[in-house]
C-alpha cells in the first residue's frame, strides 16, 4: 500500500492593516531606521489595532479565506492546532475559540506552544494525524499578536516584533507529496534568555509584576542570536543531508523571520542561493508563530507541484526544528 503523507492543500494569511514603520518607532524610543535595517533587516511591521481583538480574530480572517480557496466548509475540519504564544487568554485554548468563531462544529483542537518554532512543531504534529489515517482535514494555524506582550519603551524588543497569522490545511496524499521528514529539538536550559517572566504559575500576575514590566517579552538578544544562528542552520543542513538533498535540488528555503542576518547565515550554511529564500521580514518583522505560514502564503503563486521546500525555525525555550516538505499543488 502507498504511504500516506500529509500534504498542504491550501494556505492563507492575514496581516493587520496598521503599519508601524521604523520612522514611527524613532518617535517612540531612541533608535533609528539605519540601525534597525542594518541589524535586523526590518523596515516595518503590522499591528492589530482596536478594542476586543485577539490572536483568534486574525486567525478568523486567515482561515475563512483558506476555506473559501479550498472550497470546503468549516464543518469539514477534524482538528485545529493553534500555534501561538499570545493566546486570547491562558485558557480555554484559542483553538477552541477559533472553532467557535468559524463554525468548526466537528473539530477538536488544542494550542501548541513552542515559541517561534511553534508552526514547525504544529505542522509535524498535525501530519501525524493524517499519516495514521485518524483524520482527513487538519488545520494548522500559526499566529501571534506580539504587540500585546511588547514594551514599546524597550528599544531592544519593540523594533523586532509584529502581529500576523497564517494557516495551512493538511490532507492525505498518496503521490509522495507533503511532509516528508522533520527534525524537532528543544533545550529548556535556554529559558532565561528569552521569555515572559510573569503571568504563569511560577510568578502569577500581581501589582509588583506589572510594575516590574514582567508581562512583556524579554530577550537577551546577543546570546539568543548565537544559539539561533547555529542551531537553525545546523538543523536545516541536517535535514537536507539525511534526505540526500543538494542545495541545487532545494527549490525554496523557508526560514523563520527573526533577523535577516540569521536568515542569510542559514542560507549560506545550506548553500541555497538568495533567490530561493523566502524573506518578508522587511515588511512584517518577527510575527513569531506567523512567520513561516505567512511566507508560504505570500509565495504560494510561485510554488509548483513537487517543489522541495526546507522549513526551519528557532525560538524561545529554546526550541528549533526543520521540516522537509514536497509542495502538493
Ligand atoms: O525569534 C526568536 C529568536 N530570536 C532571535 O533569533 C533574535 C536574535 N537576536 C537578534 O536578532 C539581535 O541580537 C538583536 C536584533 C536583538 C540585537 O542586535 P545586536 O546586533 O545583537 O545588537 P546588540 O544587542 O549587541 O546591541 C548593539 C548596540 C548596543 O549599544 P552599545 O552597548 O554597543 O553601545 C545596544 O544598546 O546597539 C544598541 N541598541 C540599539 N541601538 C539603536 C540596541 N537596540 C537598539 C535599537 N536602536 N533599537
């Protein structure tokens, strides 16, 4: 019997309208366009404005568009995996909120938290349910409202992050297309270098934690950079090697968009030329769980059936990983 792979059969994305430019950030903190551009590659990022809107609301846009594209109803979805570090609330899961908002009455779902590697982890997890035959339609959503946990007085973090969300649909494929391989890793000893200190069971929210600004994202940038640049590049190269893929055979490298310098280092390590690297960090910044699906969405029209894609990410935890994917349409 032919092996069943989990293929991406539709992709869609959503980026909020409001554009926060480097020039606007210059009026908020002591920074400048030249520094941000040369150190990160970012020119602007999107911000979800408006009261009463959370990450699930961006997902509603992305997923409704995806369902229309694929020509199916929400009721046909079996499972929703929502990859995020900015859930609408600590519980219930944003996957459940999304299911309710789009009318996915027959789906079960859960949130997956692996910081910036979340979508890679979620794609691999979702693929298992398709490969075993348990489910026929799995939605993997990656999105974050990073502006909800960013301190816009901290120039070391506020210039980096943005809001956005992407989603893919996984369905069975017997033509050898879809998720072929993945390598996932984590190392919790890096937890102090990139985190949100308060609001969990270790340090519940209090007046003190709010005053100490401990509900915002905290990052020791230089240290994280060192781990990110090595691990993301290594894991991408490793997955190519174990699948006997040469740089020439790789059609697209889809890297997490944390820093243009990390993206370039990963591409160099893999030997993939810059024309085959998906980069939109200049327009969206780091949307955490949104980066990889937003790239797939923006490049969708240029992708061809059978294209070999290498996805790679690194994030807080630490977490990192890579997926080898054959595009299915
Ligand atoms: O997505 C999850 C994983 N995260 C990452 O992969 C992020 C990894 N880290 C990075 O991308 C980079 O470390 C940053 C973009 C966060 C920072 O870039 P950097 O080249 O590592 O800068 P740095 O922290 O070493 O700071 C260099 C200088 C410092 O000044 P001094 O001490 O040399 O005088 C900073 O105070 O730049 C200063 N600086 C800034 N200057 C203007 C820091 N932030 C800014 C700023 N504008 N926004």
